[in-house]
C-alpha cells in the first residue's frame, strides 16, 4: 500500500489526507504544534468555491467564473501579478466537485454566505453564491481536544450571524455548553472527524524539517512515504520574510506554526518558486495582551473601516484607498513601514464597537482621543491642516452618499461590513467631537507563494519536471490566482481544491 505523509493540518492538509486515503493510501498527518487546524482554525472558515451545488449558485457556470478570474487578472486598477491559467482553470473545474465531495465524505455541511464577489462589477462577477461557510458542528470531545482553539475574542458564531446581528448571547452560550464549533474550527473539526474515522494517523508535536526524496525527517527520525507539503506560509520566520517580502511585516494575524518549514524543504529539493512576494494582506490593529501560543497576534480590521463616519489616513493626513473594499485590497494599499490611522467621530463611537471596545465601554489607552481634529493630528503626528482638509472633503461628499476620490460604496461588496441601518451603509460624515484615532498597520493572514506546482499538486523544478515524491497545496505553494483575491474565502477555497488534487496524485502516482 502506498504511504502518503501530509505535513500540516489546515484546510489543505486535511483535504489532501482525505483524498489520499480515499484513493487507497495509508496516510499520516504531521502537525508541528500541539493542536490541529493551523490558521484555518482561526479563520471564518469561508471558502470561495464557484459553481457550487448550493441553490444560490444555480446560475453560475465554469465559463462565468473563468471570465471573472481573467478580467480580474487583466484589471489595470488593481495591478495584480498574472495568475497561472492552467491552475485557475483546474480550480474552476474542481471547485464544485470538491465542495460536494466534502459534504458526501465528511460531516461538513455548507451554507451560502450573503456576500458578493470582492470585484463583482467585473465581467463574470457573481452577486451571492460563490462564498460558502461551514454550518455549526457539534464536535465529539475526543476530537474537540485536538482542534486549535479559536481566537480568544471570537464567539462561536458563523460569519453570517455576525454580519446580520443574529449572534444572540443566549445562542453563543448554548453552543459553548454543547461543544458546538463554528467558522474555521467547524471546518477543521468536521474534516478531522472524517480523517480519524477513515483510519488516518494524526500526529501532533511532530515537526518535519527535511525532505528525503522518499519521506521526511521528523524530530530527528525518518518517515517513509510520498510527501504533501501543507505547512501554511512562512510569515513567522523573520529570515524568510526579509528575503521574500522585504520584511518585517508588522501585523501577523495567523497561527504561530507558519514558520516556513515546507518552503525550506521545497527549496532544498530544487523546486521552482513563484509568487513568493505574495501574501493574503490585511489591515490590522494591535490590542495589548492579544496572543496565540504566547506569541503576539494582531486583529484584522474589518467592519470598523467600512462603517459610516470612518476614514483611513496616512502619515501625511491624506486618504489613500477605498476603506470598505476587501481586507486584501486595503492591506495592499498600506505603507509597509508606517502606520496609518483609522479616524472616527463621537457619533461613530457611540454606535459601533472598535476592536474589543463596545460603545458603552470606557476609552482604552490605545484609542487616541481629542476634542478637535487639529489636536488629534498633534497626538498622532499628522499634519493638522492636511487632516482637516481631508475630513472636510470627505464630509462634503459623504453627506450625499458619494466618494469621488475612491468610489467607496459603488461596488456591492463595499456594503458587506457596513451599517445596514444607516442612510448609506458605508458613507457618512465625521462631524461630532471628540474625534478618535487607532493606528493601523499592514498585516497578513498568511503568505501565498512558494513552490510552483502542476494542477495535480506535483512540485515542479526549474526545468518544469516534477520533483519525485513531493506535492504541495495551500499557503505553502504558489496559488492559482496570482496576487488577486477574488472573493471571501479564496484562501481556503483554493487550499481545499488543490489539497484534494495533491492527495489524490500522491496516492496514485
């Protein structure tokens, strides 16, 4: 029987393990940390899977999805690095099969997210239906103990519940008492349950550090088999970040286990690298005390920047982006070495939370406050005249629900994180003192480049031939979309699809 070793236990790793096992292989999953799931378990669990089998995607087609991805890659507005056409075409072909296969072979059940594509105004864009999320999953205690804990500030609620305000405190408490997982934890728990039931060996505290050609070295001992790299990105390794991203990156939002083990193994095996300057970028804020596994972690700035009465400004006091667009686009727009600032007024502060601070909470030390914009500018070291002019110009247009500078609110996606009860979900002036400022730094949820693979997940060398016995999927590998982020869950969607391809190829080659 063929032996397959999957290194890493997030979405890509578990999909690879299940696919390899279904194809007849004996499978071992190696996880370097003490729990299963990596950054996937910390995420919303959303997966962008076009042309899927759920009802809201009934009008979608593979050709429409391809049209969208090609339009996104050609768009001058975003300046994306070109996608790999063979990879993106395979993704479109396999996404519906993988979405349905996971429901057939695991206890995972999908629900459609009420979110349009990130760039849905482009040809081929789809209004609602391509982004899916896991339904809540009641996890057996022996499995629950293996799943990485959720972010400390994230309640057991689905993304849909959080967006629609349906995450009632009573429901949250019921789920905690009943051992119900949601979001990324639900995805991991459902796939892990299926893996254990299928007889897949799961090993934690098992860090693979060297590829042997017919296996890996794990904690100083060799383990034989074909190897699927699914270790996640390299963002927690300072040397690799400096080499490929020009680091350091201020705001790390993913799991501490992303130390680049898979990338180093691929490099040592002679793999061709692609897209290594790519990451899943995001704007982040730092709340004192936030940590995962005793390592600092930043929070992704999501709804705060999209609601009426908020703007982002740079160190010169100028707006520089559409604040309400996808976190990937806002993250790409941030200056790599300088903080930007989220500015809101008192009306916003009374209505909306900012990070962990609720409207009726006292102001924390990390939230700058001033009675005037000029005073606030002095506190955050931004030119006062420039800030005042920026806010004045923004207010004049926002009062009419317009943004002539960055078209905030034009794209349907912009309103996703906005305020549905406002006159305009994402635009409103900042008039009421006092004014508040929060430093915003560029961050990432994971890197998105690494060894180039063929559409079946085989790692390729510089001459285009496959590296014998080595496969890769997920954030460790060069993804199918270039530097683009087509829709909510694009990271996990491609990880599931290409994890499944890699596991099947590793078992069958």
